[in-house]
């Protein structure tokens, strides 16, 4: 089953060290660092949401919504600087 394989693969990614320099850079500007942050942590966020009992289609929507709000926040803060 695809979702089980995705969850197993992302469990290993859950144990990766957080790259705080990437998080800090993404918080300062919308650019390559923010793109990498979203790409790097999408699967982990999805797996976290799935483990809390949401079906795949809901978990995908919630994960995408989380990163959309993150992007909007960074862009909004940039406009006010």
C-alpha cells in the first residue's frame, strides 16, 4: 500500500536533525531556503498528520495548508519590513 510505504519512509526522516540554519534563513526571506524547507519537511508533516488518524486525502490537504500558511506568513512579514 502506497501510504504505508510513505509512512515507513518518513519515519526515518523524522529522526533527521533539524537544520536550524535553514529554518532561520527561510524565516528571513521567501526564496530557495523556504522552498527547501517545505520540500524537506513535507513528508514528515504528512506522516505526523496521518499518525493522528487522518485519511490520506485529508492529510494531504492539511499538510499543504500548513505550508501555504507558513509561506503566507513569511511573505506578509517581508512586506512589513
